[in-house]
C-alpha cells in the first residue's frame, strides 16, 4: 500500500484594499506618539513635588539645593516637547509618507508648519488693516499692515 502524500493547499492571500495606506499612516504617526511618554515623564519629574523643593530636593535638605535647577531643566524639556507637538506631528507625517525620507522632507514639513502658523497669527493692536465682516461683500484687504505713528 502506498499512500500519496498530499501537499497542504496553500491559500492565496488576498490584499486588503487600503491596507498599504493604513500602514503608511501608522508608520508616520509612530514618531510623534512615541515621544509622548518621554515628554510626560520629563514634565512630571520637573514638578516641585517630585524633584523640586517639595520633593527630593526638600527631602535632602541643605544637600539638595543643586537639584532645584536640575528639576527646572527637566520640566522645561518636557514642556518644550509638548509645546512643539504640532511640529513633531508635521515631521512624523511628512517623513512617514515620503518615498525617500531624507532631510529635505523634514525641512519642507517644518517650513510648511511655520508658514501656516504665521498666517494664522492675529494682528497686533496697532494694526490698521480693515477686516471684512462675514456676509458682506467687501474688497478691503485682509493683510495686516501696521500703521506707522510718525508722519
């Protein structure tokens, strides 16, 4: 008696529509999201009840005076990460979606984010530009031009 060994059927893998795009989104968001725990830890350790006067520096007494500036620096580092989170997301998305992630991709993301922020800044109080009101058909300029007070 001979038994023919049958090779197991190999199932063809079907491609899930849109899966490649979802993987690119996930890869591009990994960098900014991975930096959040570090930012949170730095910010928390810099608080006064952790490394500051009410925390470890206070518990060490007169020997812990050197720890106060360290706590300030650690807290400022965590705060800087949270303050620049839009930049981290812009860089992460740009580099994650790029076919060839190099320095020019990051520079383009940084430039785009900065110019977007600058265009949304409010006019200073000394601005003489008239803003058109919503619903009115006005041809006045929306650019902010600061009036000079000296004539």
